[in-house]
C-alpha cells in the first residue's frame, strides 16, 4: 500500500521537475505543426522555414509581469489603416493620444500598395488576461 503511494508521488515530482526545466523552445526546422508553443520563449534558428501558404501560430504561454506600452509608428510613405480597439473604459477624445499597454488597447495596422491592395498587417493584442500575442 505504501509502495504504490510513494511511487506515485515520486513520479509526479519527476514530471513536474521535467516540465519546469523545459520552458524555452529552440527550433531549427519546421515539421508541419499548426501551433508552436513554449512556456518561456520560442527561438527560430537560421534555416527554419515555413512553406508558403502554411498557417502557423507561434506563441508563449508565460505570464508577463508588465504589459508593454504600445508604440505605434505607421510608415510615413505608405497608405495604411490603423484600427484601435479599446479594452479599458473611459477613452475619450481628450485622452485618445495617451499611451496605453497592450492589455488596455488592441491595435492593427494594415498597409496597402499604390493600387489599394493589402500588403501586410501588423497586430498587437492581448487575447487572454495572461497571454500576449504579436502577429506579423
């Protein structure tokens, strides 16, 4: 009776130690995943390539102590649309230009070529209270 209990406790401690040590992910090649996730960081080494037309979500699940302040500076020589979604109440014309964190405001900048065709989109948003996602 004691032996299975001790064995179970040791197994759980070993598994929690292994998962705690494996917080960073370093990748040198792509193997078709639709999601790449790590606790601490994801590093894509030279030679890492995602085929054209593939959709991959790369993110970390670590909680940020402080959320970065958004510093949007759209290009001065390209056409663009800046979309701002406020997650915090009380935004008025008087305080519209005030700096906010990614927790307080979501932003998206979509650039267009000279013919009005979309070129690229940059987004910064906080989808969940503890996870930050930057997309390009």
